């Protein structure tokens, strides 16, 4: 998936997202193949300090736990977006984690 640079497009993409499963391992909807249809409901938007400055929130109807759309994406909990491709390129070349961190700033 390409990293998005437009806030409008990214928020539109997140607003269309539907979670495939509940992230709680103890929930009956945890496995994507056994998650029942419509197990989640919308729970508003959470403010973020980094791009795109908002994340759609969901709540599981069965376990009542909340989670965000970013949990299902590669950039989950990343403070800076758009570095995954560079990091993977250096990783493929055999660079150590420390060397990669030095190269990517
Ligand atoms: Zn659940």
C-alpha cells in the first residue's frame, strides 16, 4: 500500500475502512474467518498529533472494546509515515537496525 500524503484523501480512505476482525484475542470475532457480519459499530474519531491528525474509532458489539482503523495498517504506532519502503530496502541489503536508523533521518 502506498503511503498517502494528502490529508483529505487519507481521511476519506479511513472513513471507508471496515475492520475485518476484532483485535482482542479473547473475543469471538478475533479470527477474520469466524468474525460475524457487522460485529463493529462506529465510535467517532480520535485526534492524533501526527498525520493525518484523526483516526476512525470502532467498538466491538460483543466485547465492547474500542480500537482504531490504524491498528490494521502497516504504519500502526509509527510517528513518521512513509519510511517503510526505505527501511525495507536497507534491510534487504543486510544493514543492521542501527545502520538503518543512522541512514534514515
Ligand atoms: Zn471483540
